[in-house]
C-alpha cells in the first residue's frame, strides 16, 4: 500500500476535510458521525468513507456511531498521541538502555516512542555509533548528529506511525547485521509480545533476526494492554528493561521465564 500515493490521488477538498476530521478526532479523542455530518455539510455515507480512509491510514478507529483515537487491540494510536503517554517511564528506561551501548556498535532503533527516548539521549552523546532505524522522528533527530552514522530504512511511509513499513523496509533490513537492537512492543501477554499492526510486526521481526543482541524496552503499562498480532516470545530477547513502576508480579513472571530483567531507576537486575 502506497499511503502517500493514495493521498495524492484524493481531490484536495476531500483531503482537507479528512485532515480536519483527523485533527478533530485526535484532539477530542472521539467524534460522533452526526456531529461530523453537521460540521462539514456532507452526507452520512461521505463521513463513513472518510472515516474508513482514515482508519486504513492508521489515524483512528471506527466505532459504532463515530470514531475514536483511543488505542485498542487493533488500533495503535497515532504517533503524536503515543509521544505524550508514559513519558517519565520511557525516559527512565532510556537512561538504563543507553548504558548498554558501546562505541563503534551498529545499533537498531525501532519505531517505538519508548526507543525514541534513547535517540534523544544519543543525539547529544557524541558516542561513535551506526544507527539503523525506520522511524522518521529518529532520522530527523540524529541526522547530522556528532558521532552518529545514520542508516534510514525506506519503504512505504505511514504518517500515523511516523514510520517506514512494508516489504521494502523488510528487504532493506535483511542484508544488515546489527550488534544491538533496542525495541519496544505494544503489549505483553502470557510471555509474548503483541502489536496491533501486522505491517509493523513484519519490520520488527526482520530487525530481531538481524541483531546479535536483542533488548526489549517496556513500560509498566504494556502489561495491561492487548494487541492482535503476535510479535515474539519474550524469551527471544536477551534482556528486558522495565521502569520502576512495573508491578513485582510482572517482573517475577519475566524472570521466572529465564529472562534477564533490569528495573530502571533501581539498579535491580536478575
């Protein structure tokens, strides 16, 4: 799916209306179809088509009588929303993760907002690293940063995710051998990682297969969320870093499965 190509083929007035609907739903968290009909002066069927197009692009999720921007088992939430969630926990995890990196390593950073906090630290770190990523905000942040050689993975750009995905992105990863992968996931359920987007899973699987050391970064909210598509068993990762707000039972479950777990901010490792 060429998301940008599809957008270019949509007439400008339709694009503008859909952009306004997207902004409305993202800002309010939800919207009713009848309100959108009244606001934009179009038919109910037109609003349904608009919402279906925005849902396909990953901006929102259609629900009975309207649309929502709240994440669910099948909807990830757009990147702007995710950037604002669990920020303190993500930064705590990032500080622990960056200490694992060594000069001259090739490091893969996935398209998660948790790992983006690692990129923020690397931007001013001055450490000699080659960074591989499919996340546009990370590319923009690290482009030209001192000590960073940046490899941007191409593919189909998904604006709602801020990421390049699809078969082209997977093909770009396969020839690469990376020293370390820092990755997050949407949900951890019964010892496995899950995600809402199958396209995202395909890219993350390619990154997992191409990395010598795999580190999973998860805030405590991930243990109560759900995702539709299975990404990997937690045991496929060499270590897991959680924030200090993680429930003791969740940490014990990871450790009982034989996974090395670091609780960021406490020095707790096992």
